[in-house]
C-alpha cells in the first residue's frame, strides 16, 4: 500500500493530548469562530470547558453535549466588565475545579480610520482587545499555582507583524498581547505557569466571511502565503492544544504563528 500525506484540514479526532483529559479550561469568546473550534477541541480531549461570550450559546452547548457527553458551561459576560469577568472565573472554578488552562480568545476587529476615532472608542477597543487578557491571567494565577502549574494561551494576530491597515487600535492591541505574553511569562514562570501567544493569519470564520472576505482580498492574502489555501478554523485547534499541553512544557513567552506562512 502506498502511504500518502494528507493536506486536508484536521478533524477533532486527529489529536491526542492525554494530560488535557479532565483539565478545567476557561475560554473567552468560546461560542463562535475560532473560540468555538477551541471549545470543541478541548472537549474532544476530555477537558471540562467554561467559556464567556456576549450572545446566547445554548444551541452550541446542546450540540457539544450531544457529541461529547460533556456540556460546556456558558457564562454570559461582557469582558469589558472586569468584575463580571472575575465572577465568571469564580463560577467556572466552582463548576469544574481550579482552572489549569486559560485561552484569551475574544476580540473585536472593528474597522476605523485614524481621523474618525475618539478617546472613548479607543478606550472601548482596548477594553475588549487587551485589558481583559491581563485580568483573566490575574484571576486564574492562584488556581494554576495551587495545581503546580498551568498554561495561558493569548490570541494575537499577524496583522501587527504585517502592519495591516484599516483597524489601527485592534492592531495595536494585538501587538500589546505579544508584549503582555512576554511579561506574564516572566512573572509566572517561577510557578511553572506558561504563557504563549497563538498568532493566526486570516482564518475563515463565519464573521470574517460575512463581513470582510471577498475574492480579491482573499486571493491577495493566499498569494502572499507560502501555503496556497484559505485557512479553516480547525487549523487553530492543534497549535492551541499543543500550547496548553505539557507537550510544550519548556516553551513560554513565545509566539506561534499559524498563517500559512505569510509573515
Ligand atoms: N479570524 C481571523 O482571521 C483572525 C485573524 C487573526 C487573529 N484572530 C484572533 O482570533 C481570536 C478569535 O477571532 P474570531 O475570528 O474567531 O472572532 P469571532 O468574532 O468570530 O469570535 C469572537 C468571540 O469573542 C466574543 N466577544 C467579542 N467581544 C466580546 C466581549 N466584549 N465580551 C465577551 N465576548 C466577546 C464574541 O461573542 C465571539 O464569541 C481573536 O482574538 C482574533 O483577534 C482572528
């Protein structure tokens, strides 16, 4: 029989990280887009997942429960509200035990120009795209210390490495997330808490397809990628699981770019 190398997108059954089985995982924005793929990826490993989001996710939770016999805990929470976010972490801990994996995924890539932006809009964007990542880490650090270690994965974006136009506050926040990752890796390393950055390229989520994807821009993007394929959400799962798992035990403060080789 001739063996072939598959180049199709992975499925949820393709990965195996036994140390993630039973782990208590907290994800921001885990009910849609990349976050939903990550929720499913962790459930497929036997982890217990709690996630926060803005819109009701009961249908998604029903589907996950039917597929994995383990219902993710959805907590309605605006991550701009730090007290509510801290309360959500408390609720997740009460339901699933001390949090061993944190994925700071939620973000909003609102388009704007330099000229049309107010101080309030700047603050609002940073309050979604950068500030919560610090306070979730603060909230889960005691759990991870008690567990003897943990993993934090922050979602950044290759837009800051490419210097993309059209959303300067988001791009700034995404650069800040890499800085925050380095800083927290240093702060938390002595407690065996690892902090790494997952840096996606242009990933074909529902929201991207609805709002921004068109033939011209997608072709231009693929032209710049080494790998000539639009990136499906599923390709974010294994890198995130790897960063969460002890498979990456001695890796911290690092960017992991998954963009088909564009930067
Ligand atoms: N899709 C891409 O092409 C792409 C590229 C680079 C980086 N990223 C990053 O990947 C991560 C996920 O992106 P996505 O494309 O899946 O986004 P998405 O818009 O599809 O999903 C984002 C999730 O975050 C939640 N969210 C947004 N604002 C929130 C708030 N104030 N409070 C609570 N929840 C909130 C939304 O409810 C949603 O569930 C983000 O950090 C994004 O910056 C995505």
